[in-house]
């Protein structure tokens, strides 16, 4: 009976935390690591920017290799929220979902959008595991570079439960997907 009560209390705390996050509260994060990746893509910054704010395009490139995405909410303006469900597509012992055995649920908020230049998002994983707790800040910079655009993603306050090597591989995969979609 005590474990039922504790489980109920955890669910209540998680629900409150999710509600606070959705409304911009709870800015503290448990991660102190920063991960990043970049790629030169031979299209104009403005075209790349639209791939971030068009939900049909976003779900085609944002999930890294081995995952597919589905948006349940998407409000691409400063202060707007989004909820993306990422599902692992194959049986793999090397990946385990943060929200369930084969799923990551991401609650995000658009902090800043500068067309053709920058997208800043605050994201948190819906997970019972405290190793994935906290808010990660993702800054996507689009910088004109000769015949294309240098796209750089910087993830600050990465939760400790996310392995650095795996995260950087996922970011590189995502950037490859972005190039494929916009080219």
C-alpha cells in the first residue's frame, strides 16, 4: 500500500512538473554538459528555417536514424509549446526509450525564433527516471556560408542519462536528415 501511495505522489509531482514546464516555470536543470553538432547544407538559411516551423517537414527530419516522430501539439512562435512522440523503429538493445521501452516523449517550448537565423527551444523528456530530468536548452543557428548555410545545434544542460557519444551521433543523424529533406 505504501508503494501505491508513493507511486501516486510521484505521478502527482510529475503532473505538476509537466504543467509548470508547459507554462515556462521550473527552469532549473540537472545537466551541466553541453553537446553540439554542425553541418554545411547547400541551401539558403530561410529555406532551412521553414523546415523548423513546418510540422510536416519537422517530423520527417528531426527524429534521428532508427526513430520516427509524431507531433501531438505544435505552436511555432515564441512562448509556443510542442509535444513530440519519438518511437524507436527497430529492435535494438543499444536504445531504450526514456518514456517507455520504445518511446521518448519530448515536451518543448519555443524560447526564441528569428527567421533565417536562429531557433531556441527548451525541452524536457517525459520520463520517470530522474537521470533524464531537467530542461535542456537547444539552440539552432543558421549562418550563411558561401553557397549554403552552416547549421549548428548546441544543447546545453543535457540530462546525465543521455550518453554523450550517442547524443552527438543522434544530432549528426538529425542534421543529415535535415539536409536530405531540404535539398
